[in-house]
């Protein structure tokens, strides 16, 4: 299977180049690596969001400076006033418009880099990405329509690599407006039969009753599998910068699970216990599946960064559901979701032998399954420290 665009472009930055960029930026290799991934995805997302507009794609490619050698781009990291960085920042304005600051902040949050460093990294990455795409277009004799088709096929992979919140920036969710049938009312002529109108009214009432039944049935069917535990909307407090012992800084909410996990790991008085679980609070799954939504990336990145900073820490991931639907189906879904989270942490560099995953289905409810709120609390993914 051919590599994705994200992977192909990232592979240009070999370990030697990564080390050089990290040294020039004064940041850790892990933070720079994650920052590169996020930056590449953001530039590709800007293009992919316009995949149906050949003229816009051509304008993007034409706005890029002449192809610059990657070593020159990497060396520019040490000089924020270099022509390459200055040109890259102008390029960011054409790619992201008034949202350039939003993209920069998202890359900063996902990687732990400061916003100034993230901005410089984006300015380095943008010409590299457009240069790669432009070279591929030339060598393959690709039309802008062909490029648009390629970007459209890659859009799912690009979205999954984006930092949290950016998917909606590039692909705004359509606002749906409910429409209702318009009933034309005719003034009855003298002598008309009123039973006919009563029959129409009864029919409409019946239709509304059926609609209500369908909605309740849908909620009952998908209530246990709509989202993971982390679909909580509770206020987790303001975001704070949290330093890690390896020099990485996390941008995390005061009341989020990351802070609670860090506190447990750092406090030597906290003994490892099979009863101490930490619920993820910003994970989202597609309805009825174990596919994690792009909005989950931020928390997954944070947990992976914490585990990288504390290499002796091992965790077990547990999946849970409410009691609606088949118990066997709920058990399978909880297991699949726990495994999906574990796989994402492995993909972010956490060693497989430090992780375990298990599905518990309807076991250990923490809410009342007779209420919507209680069932929502029971649909969760949690983690337990097994070694620190």
C-alpha cells in the first residue's frame, strides 16, 4: 500500500534533520516530531479543504517560493529572521488567512512547543509541503483536478493527524435546519364535510406520534454506544502549562485527567492500586464503533507525552458501557474501544509492553443506568497505573 501524503512528507525529515531542528529550536526531539506531524497535517488540510477548486490549488502552489533544499529549511530554524522563515510566514497567511494564529496555537498545544516556536516550525514546514506537492504534480504530470482527487482520498488520514479542534476549522460542520411539512389550509365551502378535516388532523397527529416513538427507539438502540466516556461537557477549568521532567510543556485543563494522572505518578505516597482508575474526559468515538474522532487527538497526545516523560510508568486501559442493548455487544464494543486507545498510544511512541487493555462492558457502573445522565457516565474509557 502506498504511503499517505502525511507519512511521505514526514519521512523527509530523517533523524539527523530532526535532531538539528530540535537543537536549533531548543526543544525536545519528541516535541519537534509531534509539531512536524501537526504542521504537515495543517498545511495539507488547508489544501484538502479546497480539493474541489482547481484554481485555488494552483494559486496555493504558485504562492510557494522556489523549491528549497530541506537542509536549508532545517538550518533556518536557528534564525527566526531568515528569508526562508519570513517567506514561510507569508505563506501561512495565504494558506490559513485570519486563522493562522488558531492553527499555530493548536500545533503548540498538541506538541508542547511554545507558540513562537510552533509558528517558526509551521513557517519551515509550509514551503517544504508545497514543494513536495509541486514536485509530485510536475513529475507525475498531474492536473489540478487529479491533485484535488488525491487530496480528497487522503482527507480522512489528514483529519486524523490534525491537532484537536482544527478539523472543524477546515471542514466546518454543516448547520442543519429542521423543516416541517406545510399544510395548505383551504377555507371550507358551506356544506363541506368536516369529518374529512378531522381525519387529516388525526393523520398528522399519528405521524408526530410515530416520529416520537422512532426517536425514543433510536436513543435506546444507540444509547450505550454513541460516544466514549470522554464526551463530557463539564467545565474542566482554564488551560495551564505543565512542565514535564524531559523538558516538554503540556497545555492541559486544570481539572482534566492529565493533571490527575501526573499528580498520582509524581506523588511517591500514592501506591499502585487496582481500584484507582482515571477516566479520560476528552475522547470521542464515532457512533456504534471504536473509531476515535479527530477531537480525541489532543488528549491522546498529552497522555503519550506523560508516558514518555515517565518511562517507568505502565498503564492498563479499560473500556466500559451502560446496560442498554446486548451485554455481549457491549462487552465487544468496550474491548474494541480500549484496544483502539492503546493502539493510538503505541502509534505515538509508547512501547507496547508498557500497556494493557481490557473491555468490561456493563461492569462497574458509576452512574444510574435508569437515567440518561447516569448512562452517559457509565460509557467511559479509563486507565489504571500498574507500575510507576
